């Protein structure tokens, strides 16, 4: 199972001209389930809420609703604290890694190289898919 960082979901839903096509191709070639957490929902829904964009909100709900939903557990916060202490990631990023790892995801797709430093070989920058 692949865990999507919020930025990848945003690229897909908002049709980012550079990373959207890369992420779409990667998903088309992926034979694993794709997962997100409530944290991804939170981060993705900020823009449509802020802009009062009901259409974009519906697009996010449709896309995210078609993926595996992983719960956030109390133990994820404890693990995220260790990740923050060890690698200096921001709280949301540490929590993404903790949730994905606990759920047994095989990789976390992102576009943030800070993840790769904290979890080399596990966190995959989708930009590398275009190379």
C-alpha cells in the first residue's frame, strides 16, 4: 500500500501542470492500494474552505473517498514525536510518516525531499518518477 502525502493529492486533484501528470502516470502504473489519513483530508480541504469553492471541495472528497482511509491512532503521535526529535521534520510531516509506517505502507509518495532524509528508500519523491 502506498501512502500519498497531501501535496501529491493536491497535484492530482488540482491538475498541477508539472507534477500532476507525473503523479497520474505513477498511479496508473501502481498495482498497490493507495492510502491517505485524515491529516491528508485536513490539508487538502483548507484551500476549498478558504476560497468557499464547493466544486473543488467536492473534487477532493470524491478523490480522497476512493482511496484507503487510514485512521490516526494515539501511538502515531508518539512515533511522530520521535521522528521530529530525530529528524527535525515539521509535526504534520512527522505524523504522515508515523501513520504510513504503522499502517504497513510500502512507500510514502511526496514531493518533499525532507521526507527522504528522514526515511531514505521509503519516502519517494514523485519527481524522481520523471527521470
